[in-house]
C-alpha cells in the first residue's frame, strides 16, 4: 500500500511556491487549512518578498505563527507596484485578514453642499456620492461639526436651508427669517443679485478667505453709515462681530496650512489610537479618533502605513498629509494618492514650525483618547465578568445582542438589534429590521420577534454556518418575561440554534427600574441587588435597545407621514407633481379631483389624467 505524503505547510509550502514565482509586482494571500485568509501583502518583486517567508529563522513571533498556520497561498500580479498597493488595501478591507493591521471604522464623512440646482442656491449637509450640481466643502469630522458650521454660515450670510419644494410653496417668511438666519428669498425680500453675492461670500468663507470678507463688510458698513442706512450698517456690524468671535474661538487656525489631514498615532499595551484632524481653508473642521486592530508585535511604521492606505482607499485625499511617524513606502503612497486626487499630494513628517505643532496636538489627543478607551475597556471587561458570574455563564460574553420592537398599534413596526462587547456599545453593528410579514397581526410582539430573529439567524447560518467569525452572539437579551424567552427559544430551535445563552429582562414589581426580574430557560426567576453594577449594566443595554428601536420607528413614521401619494403613480415625475400641486394646492385635493379638472392641468395629458383619476377613484 502506497502512503500519501502529508500536505506541505509553513516554510516547506512557501518554498514550494517560490519555485514557480517570477519577479513581477503583485499581491499575495496566505491562507490556513480552512481557506481563511491569514494575511494580505503586496510586493514590488513577488519572488523576493515570498522568499523572506521561506527562511526558517529571523521572524518575529507574529510572523512565525502566521507562517506555521499557512496551508496555501494565492497570487495576483499587477503592472506596477502602485496598483499592487491599491489592490492590497482593498483586499484587506474586504477580507479582514487575521494578521493584518485593520482599520475597523470606514464611515463616510459629511460635507457642506452649496447646491446650484435652483436660482437661489440652498446650503445643506451632504453625505454620500457627489451627484447633485453644486460646490462641495469638506470633509468634516462629524455631523456636529457640519451643523455648527452651517449655523455660522446662516448667521453670517442668511442663506436658505429649505428644500426647493418648500421654497416654491412659501407665501410668507418662515421662522428662519424671524430669527435672522435667512433673508427670505422665497417671498422676494432679497433680489437675485444680492443673494448671489451672499452665496459668493459664503463660499469664500469656506475657502478660508474670511479676512477679505470682513474687510469688504467693514467698507460696506461705513458706506451704509455715511448714507444714514443705520439699520443696514448695524446688521453688517453684527455679521463682522460674529465672524470675529468664531475665528478667535477655534482652537486651531493654521495660517500656513490651507489644506491638510493631520494623522498622529499612539501605541500602548498592544493597542493603537490614530487621531485625524481635518484642516480646510485654514480652518479646523473637526477631528476623529480611530482604533485600528493591531496584532502582536507590529511596528509603528507598519500601523501607520496600513492606516494611511486603508483610510484613503475610498476617500479623496487632501493636497497635504502630515504624519506623526514615517511610513515604509512614502513615494509609492504619494504616487497612489496623487493618481486618486488628480493633482500632486504631499506626505510629510514635520520637524519644526506650525506643522509640527499641529502634529504634536494630534499626537496628544491620540494619547489621551487611548488612555480613556483603555480605562473604559477595563471597566467593561469587569462588568462582563460580573454578568457571567451573576447568570452562571461559562465565560464572559464577547458579543451580546439585545432585541426590541417598536410600533403604534402595529403600524410602522420595526425591530432593533444593538450589540455590546468588551469595547462597549458597537454601534457599527446595530441593525434595523422593517417588519414585513403580512401574516402578522398588528401589535403581535411575538410574531414580530419571530420575524426579526428568523431573518437575523437565517443570514448568520448562510454566511457563517460553522461560527468562525465574530458575528455570532454569546448572549441574547430579550425585553420580556418567561413567555418571550420561551418563544424566542422555540424560534431559534426552528433554525437549529439551541446553544446560545438567553436572558429575559422583565420590569418586575410595579414596573420600577431596579426591580427587574430575570428569566432563563429551565431555571427559576431571579433578581439582582438594587445597587449591583451588573443590574445597572443590563438596564443600560435594555434602554439602549429601546432607544434605538423607538428612534428607528419614529424615523419610519415621519417618512411615511411625509410621503406624497402622487409618488406611487408611474409617470408622475417632479415637474408633473409640481404642476398638480400648484394647480390644486395640495396632494389631498389632487386625490379628490374629477377627470375634467385633471385634464386642465398644464403638462398633464388626457391619458395621464385618466391614470391619475383611476389611481385614486378605482
């Protein structure tokens, strides 16, 4: 009998692949015995790069573990090393390899849009693809930073923020005019030329030319005063004063850095924090901290290289990127970002002057943010241990999922799922569920929970049936008593999932906070001490799920209330809808209109009038 030799692994496997590689640039993937990606890397010369892994000595502990776990490799050649760099970062974000540094937060940033779709441009917050005609300013670090800047712009320049439909429907000024945040172009209180000047000044302000605007306003104020237009002069004086206050209140106003992202890294105790400051138009447009996943003995240079590459993989870079620590392939990264932006991008590690002060400030913020996070994480881990002890769990849970429903007499029903773990509330993992079941009786909480959990675990079983990812929960918290726990257990058993711990949280006596009762399958009802930190922790989880579900329900209800019945008719676009609303005064009046009146509307053909009439009067 001929014995089959065991499959190659580790150094022997890599040496075997090495014999068939050439010196092309490209990307390589290292996979374990179950085809899970361990590591993604790029190389200027694949043969030379892979040869470094074939050596049995000279590796760090992290790289040695990775090599020993490698059971196969995949290679993809590219024309240039720059293409390899871009492909590497995309694959890392997509595959989330075990041994790569991973940026876990990839949210988009909001911008300010000065829309030019209308004769009187609108100013508003924008997030997503830049499809609308107008000028975009950003990115801003958060929605709060955008809102603060929008409030300033409305105070300074009195621009409208209402939608075009609201603008067209106004017959008298709105509250924004009354509180001196709009010049009411909707009712003709300002001429188109004057409004265009305000828009131009607002865009110049966003470009960092506020001092020039103040000088022009000062001259206009003096002219108005000389002409005895004291009311106008007073208004201009207030605008100048407000702009000066904003400039003096901002913590960072670099005069020599008109446009840059300032990126600083601090590492401690196997954790990392990256602080990013956004400088646009010589103004600080906010900052955001990131906590990339680092593995083992990874170096500061490697973390910074990975962060910069992944951060700009789906974002437009600024003209300058200031770093606290150097990266490995600066020239390569400059080439990649320059190609993405379409103009020269500079990457620098400043050593003196104002730029160094910016980096030092970001570094200090990163250090303080990481210290706070480590302190909060220690407290969270202690609470999870206490939770495991209180409810006889085999070990502290790594992922807790809490479910709640929200509706009003069954209408606009939604389900909400929040997630918590050692790092606190994982808001990027929260999920909303629109209740779709036609067979669910309005107000049937059991039916809603069945649909929500069914959809959740159906997807889990499809995407990760062997439970190898971190998406599977260790503990479910259900808002309810024995009935809800029993129902949820039956639902999970239908999907073949019967080994996940579950706790029902009921209000208890008098439905007072602090008197909660806890229900578990096959165990007696229990309660915790009123001052037990675990009790407060569970209350916080339940309240967060309740807040999330109610917020989702309110948003859905508001959207339903704002929906125009004309939107449900095929062939009714913005122009026809506007013509109908102008003619009849409201959508409700359109639903009651007779066929003759509908045919009289400009832009509505006889055939379309019949379609509209038949839609509302079948």
